[in-house]
């Protein structure tokens, strides 16, 4: 399962424009750090994501902390403190030169991240898990449309068909109830676009701007905190100070914050290693594996329809993985040919310039 998931993380790593050269990062941040990122994603990413989602649900449900924006603010404030400790201990990777990435890009990512995370927790509070899952499924076509509008990036019909199969399979496997109210539905719909743009920006800045996950988190988290503070009066109910702030509730909230930090870190690492669409499919792969694993290993009974949906989704993921790996191999074959032709062209131009220099002047 880990090898199969690692192939998902390897999707679309070769740039489409073979003539575009990226700035080379220092060796310490290019080899050892990338290897550590891959191990962290594979070992902890999916499990931490599940734990963080469950802990947020527990905090808002069983603990009774009905302030989703403030809970998100606590998550990002905790992440900011942890990142400051990393920086003080010289554990935070260096950021790229300030001129390489406009401040507007970092500001936009921080703002979009506030809406994506805050609205996600608000949607989880007001809607059933099934309706929340339906909104998550809608992120996939939104990413495809947004990448086409922003970057003119297109995907083949075969990939579109595979993604449709994946989305339908996940919906059949996981959506068992669709309870919602009008306000919750509006929040869920409003969350879809920021969530898609958030993933696209994270992937783009890391792959094209040579940012590491932690360095990008350090730069954008203050902006996210600012926007969450502005969202609180609009989306959170009053009375947060009257909440029962005892040791048990504070411990539950802080555990949720720590798991939220690990979720954000592992998600950022995955987006840096692959594309936004592949990151969503990886999360759906995790969901299906958990469902089928519980049925095979622990005897849980999700129902025949859910099992068929999970198998259907995994089949679509297999086709999507095959198409991406085939495309990556084709690009890998084209890359040496492109470099060779460029080298030959440069050599011929140098020889031509030497001939011009050696030619005697006309009297």
C-alpha cells in the first residue's frame, strides 16, 4: 500500500515546460530534506489527517466548543509558536530570496488558507459528515477548473474520466447522510473555492518558487491568523469567554491544535511533492483504504454499497496513477533529448563565433 501511495506522490513532478530551468536549491535542502519529507508523508501524513479531523469533531461535539473559527485560530497560533521555536533552534529551513516570490503571493496564500481552514471547521459544525464529504468531493473538479483559468493547464479526457469514476466511487462509499441547514450549505459551498485555490498555491509556490513546507508556513501563518481574527465576529457565536476553560477541555483543545499542526505540515509536504489534484486523490485513497481495511482486517460492516463504491474509487485511482506515470516517463524520455539538442546548439554557436573572430578583416 505504501509503494502504491508513493507512486501517487510521484505524479506530475516533471515540469511541463522542458525549456524552463528552476533555481537549484542548496544541497542540504535538496537531498536530505526532500528524503525526510517523503518519509514523513508516507509514515504519518494520512494517519495525522484522520486524527486531526476526528479531534476537531470531538472538540466541537463532545467537548462542546462551538466556536470553529476560534478553534482554527488556536490551531494556527499554536503552529506559529512551534515554528518560532524551530526558528530559534535553527531548525527552520532558509527561505528563498525575497525577490523571487512577490509578497502578494504569500499574502494571498495566507488569506486563502484562513478561509479554507476556518470555513472547513464551520461546515463540519453545521453539516452532517456526509454533506461535508460531498463538499470535499467537489474540490476535485474545482481544482481542474481553477488551474485551467489561472495557468491554462489542461488534462486529457482519460484523466477526466478517471477522476469522475473516483469522485462517484468515493461518494457512494462515504456519503450515508446529507443532513444540513441553509447556513451550513452556504458555508460548505463557499469553502470549496478557497480550498481548491489553497492547494494550488501551496503546490505552485513550493515547486516553482523553491519553498520548503516549514519556511512557507512560517511566512504565511501570521497573515492567516490576522484573517481568522477578522472572521471570528462574523461566523462564531458570542460567549467564547464563558466557555468552561478547565484542564480537561484545554487539554483536548491543545491536542487538537498539535494534531492540526501535523496535518498542515504533512499536507504541505504532500502538495510540494505532487500536484493539487493528486493530493486530493491521495486523501480519497486513504479514505477508501481505511474503509476496506476495516472490513478485511477488523470485520467492520460498512455495507455492500460502500464496499462497491470504495472498490470503484480505487479502480479509478489505479487508472489515474497509470496515466500520470506514463506521462512522467514520456517527459523523462524527452528531457535528455532536449538537453542534448540544447548543448549541440550552444556548441555550434560557439564554433560559429570563433570562425567569425578568426576571419581576417576585409581591406
